[in-house]
C-alpha cells in the first residue's frame, strides 16, 4: 500500500464510508505499520488521527451501552460480549486496534493509572523432593536435575519438568517417593508426571505426586489451581484430592480451582468424564459442565463456557460478568500484589479478555475505562471510585 492509498483509506474510514473489507485492510496495515523514511510526516499525522478516532469510537460505544453495568475491554481481542449489539460493524476491529497498540507501544488510554509498575508473573516454582531437597526451578539449569530412584527428573527448555523411567521397572521404594511442586504469587509451572499426565499449575498453588504410579490408583493432592490432561489408563483411575473432596477420572481434560479465599472449589470438565465426591455426596460431570463444592460440602453442577476456566492456562485473564473484586483477586495472584479498597466501589460487571503477559499498569488503564481508579504503592493496588 502506497502513501496515497493509505490516506484515501483513512479518509474513507474517518468519514464512515469504509466497507468491512476496507476496515480489515486498514486494521492489518495499521497493526504492521513501521516507521520508514519513505513515509512523510503527513502520513504519520494521519495515522495518529486514525488512532485517536478509533479510541473515541471505542469510548463512545462503551458509554452508550444499553447495559450500563457491563464494561467491555480486551487485549488484544473482544470475545464473548453479550452486549455486542451496541457496536457498529467495525467495533471489534476498533477494539483490537487500540488495545493491541496499547500492548505494543504502552499508549495510555487516559491519565497514568500508576506511578510504579509491576511486571507480569512467569514460570517460577519450587520443587521439593521426598528427601527434603529443593530446587528453585526458574533458576535451575536445563537438563537432568536428579535421579530419584529409577526415575529421572528433567527440566526441559520450555520450563516443563518431566518425570521419565530409565527403562527399568520401578521398585516399591520408588512408589513411596513423593515430590511437591509449589508456585508462589506471580508464578506458574508445568509438570509431566511419570504416567504421561500433563499438569499446568497456576500461581499460589501446589501439587504433591509420586515419582512413579503403582497399584490400583494414581493419586495426587492439590491446593490452588491446576489444569490436567490425564493419560488414559482404565485399570488405574486418576484421583485429585482437594481437602475432603476428590475428583476421580480415567483419562480426561479438566481444571480445578481450589483457592482458600474462594467461596467454592470449582471443577470444570473439557473432555471425558469426572466424578466429584465429598463425604457421601457425589456427582458425575459431563464436558462443558462445572461442579462447585461450597464450604458446606454441597455440590452444584452448572453448564459453563470452559474457555473462561482455562483462560489462565492459555495466557489470559478472561471475565464474564465479573465484579472488580473477582478481577482483582486474579490480578493479585499473578502480579504478586496486595489489594485494598477505598470508598464505595461501583458494582459494575466486566466482560472481556486481557493478556497475562502485559504489565500491571496496562491492565489497570483498561479497567479505568469504567468508574474505578487505581494506584500502586509498594506493590499494593489501591482501588478507588
């Protein structure tokens, strides 16, 4: 696209005469636009005018929502927005453009929300062996960490911990060796268990598991949150214990969220079948269902959007009618911060998606499009009306 075509396309967009195809073309070019000596200052000015116009349309669309309690945001893409009808045909394009540029160039939507900033979390965890030895995994070198009986424990280049047998049948002693992987706030990690089960561990979580599975069951213990892709073995069910509750499966994909500060333990099933049990109560989940066990041991099963439950594993925060307290609980864990509230906080609900890889200030600036404000003091997020 040359300069003249670029100007003409911008003029059509600003005048509201661009087709859907032209808006998509403009989006693609806008997103890949790089400084080049062949492009003159007028074009750079037009690009800025375009960005300002897009931002204005975005803010107006949010302000004019028929549902005033729902605030919509996205980095980099709008998804699952029930109030999407309020937008023009190009609304998702507008949101993508503005929010994606915020992520890449850290363009402020309004006045700076913070005087300090916090980096996002990352692959950080501690591995504790059955003999008490510990490994700080984010600083450990890639390769074999240790030989635990007949099982080798290896850190892969992608940060995953892999348990693998050396080809010799494991002994009874191997069966009794339990390791624990623990993440603090701002950490996450992956582990491939000896049976081939893959586990993604979220921040402020831990999982205890044997280095080799023997007998009639495969049992692990969880606190916090984890996503499981269980290796199939009909003769040896896989059981996740969370306090007095257990989730029993043969081979399936599911997420368990069991933070102590949450009102319920939530098990979300993506594939296969799982059985929730607590005391004498039990329930079998089908794909697309979530089982919630409250503090009183009662089980409730509901149909859910499974993408919401595993957004963290895929690198996002994703919200659907979430209040600011629910959002801040997730941000606090990932950015390793405390949260305090001052004044009467609006009860607005939020719908949207934010990448977990951006700095805290970028997340807060998006949330400030609503009637809520933030400041950071010594890793404490202060929320005000």
